[in-house]
C-alpha cells in the first residue's frame, strides 16, 4: 500500500513541489511555484525587514547587525526553484525515485540567501575598534624613595573577526 500511495502522490504532484519538501521548516509540499513563492515571501519578510538580523554582546555592550548593513537578501525565486527541482528531472525514473524519496523521508532545504561579506567584516571592524585593546606587560620600578613599584600586566583583547564572520555566515545561511 505504501508503493500505491507513493505512486499516487508522485502522479498528483507532477507540476507542483514534491511532497515532503520544506525550506527551513516551512513545508512546501504540493504547492505550485507561485503559492510557494508567496508562502516563503510572507515567512521571510519578517527576517529581511527585521530591525536587526544578529545581536552581538560583549560584557555590558551590545551591537545589532541590520539586514541592510550587510545587503542581506533571501532569493525567493532561487529558493522556490531549488524546492521545485526535487523530483523534476529529465529522467522520468529518477523523478519518480526522487519524489518517492521526498514523500517518504522528507527533504529539508535551506533558503538561498546572500549578503556582502566585506560589509559584514566592516561592521565587525567597527565593533573591534570599541572592544580591542593592547596588552601591557607588567613592570617593576623603583620610586625616588627606593620603594619597589609593581604595575601588573593587563591582558589584551582582540576581536577574532574572521572567526566571528565564519560563525555568522553559518548562522545567516540557516536563518528561518
């Protein structure tokens, strides 16, 4: 009965997004490309128009990275095309196999997003200007009275921009 049900779903679904396909937990099963585009646009409108995409906190300070600061964009058409491509191959047999697989096992995709990496690094550099400070070695000096004056070392702080940019990239590409 599973094979009969799967075959029926595959045939019914031939000009729609295959059953079991979702993008960042947004189910698109059985939708036309137009309906999927509308659904994703409504879902991601909140993200792209949000006042801040990411908030970074350090000690008692915090900074927001806004979508427009880094030219963040969700390419809805490319995302829908990616979802639609599951089970829509040139080979009928492969299409059937892919549709059956997504109907039985599900197929989770991520949205097609983009941002300007150089703008992200520029934002992080501005944050680094406010948080970075050099280290200072400890010092021992004698005062005019012959007393030993000890100045303790001060550890430095350097924002690891490339590491944070890599972590943010992973986060951005999985936004939902």
